[in-house]
């Protein structure tokens, strides 16, 4: 990998890691479901008019849009709004690789190797340590919501692989059109029109900046750059850079939000990152002959 490509891969990981801190700041300006709806609205417009027509069937776009956009991001934003720290969220969400492997086994017949099973066990041990740490200092309900968000992410990863989109950016932009109305509807029902209108009336540059960052920088730029790298390098070369996301996530939360990182949290980070590395990078056995998976389908860690 050329130095410029290496720098781009690190930059994308940094953008995605810092995104958790930006989400935390944005939640100070918007109710969580409204914030998530605005994220997808701004990600879809005007990009949907620039990326061309969808390149996969609408059933996959709608399916991923509901599971990833409504369920995963809805749970993540609500969980963080309920007290889940940004840095810990960036770490815990990586357990999605374990859920992805489990769903892929059930749906696609991918039988995990012993090395991958060991990685899953190590990552789950990391979640256990993180839960103990969070139980001593924060709400376990919010922690559980982020775990549930990771599970939804795992399901959406398998749906994306079944869809086999040839263009990751085109796919993500069209997927972004799906969650907007469901999230707005949920926001009106649960957060109330008065709270939503107040947030929009009081919109300032900082609030607008968080929406632009989570929509255009993390989604449009992040997916575009990640897909560009995957078209030029093997997935096994690009994928390990996703392990830097929680590093940047925890570091930026400590730097900009003043979040402390306890000894238990460092232990959880080591277990989770190590377990995710084994789970993500170890090969899987398949119970039936399958076509090679396109490199661009490697799940990205965009939050």
C-alpha cells in the first residue's frame, strides 16, 4: 500500500472514531431520533442525485435501511443520549463482528474456524469487562442498547453481503433515503413535536456542524474513501485499519469531552480489539461452495 493510501486508511479510521465524539456533542442540540433522521436526510441529499440509480434490488436497500438506519442507529443514538459514553460506545460497537459471524453462520452457512471462535470468545470477554466497568459508573440500560445496536449492525452486514452491491457509496447513499421518514415518525411519537421544533428553532452553527460531519464526512467521504481503497487493495489489507476506530474514538472522547479511561476500560479495549481482530481476519469455512465475496463488501465500521 502506497504511503498516500496508508494515510487515507488511517484518516478514514480517525474520521469514524472522532464521529462518536461529534455524536455526543450533537445530542446536546437534538433529540436522538431526530438527530439520526437529520443525519440520513443530509447524507442522502443531494448525493442521491449524483451517484446514479440504485445498482441492487430495492428489497436490499429497504432491508438494510431499516435494520441499519432505523434499528442500529436509533438504538445507538438513544443509548448514547441515555448516558453511554462516546469512547466506550466506539469500543463496544465493535462487537458487531461477533454478531456478523454468528448471523453469517445461521444464514450463509459460514462455519467459523477454531481461531475465529477463539476471537469471538475473547471479544465477548471484553464486553463482560466493559459491562462491569460501566455498571460501576453508568447506566447498564444504555450499555445494553449499544449492544443491541451492534447486533442490528451484524444483521445488516449479512444483508449487505447478500445484496452484493458493486458500488459501496451508491448503495449507502440510497440506503440513507430509507430511514428518514421512519425515524422522523418515531421522533414525533416518542420525543414529541414540541421538543423537535424547539431543537430546530434553536439550531446554531455547532449543531449544524455536527449534522454535516456525521452525514457528509463520516458517511459520504468515509464510505467513498473506504470503497476506493477496497477497489485498489485486498480486503485483508484494508480491513485491519478498522481496528483503529475505537482507538481514535476513546482518545477523542478523552481529549474533547474529558472522558476518563479506567484500567478496566483499557483491559476491555485490549480484549475487544484483539478478539475482533481474530474474528474479522480469520478465514471462515463454508458448508457449501460459494462465490468469492467482493472486497467492497467487507463491513466497514462507520458509526
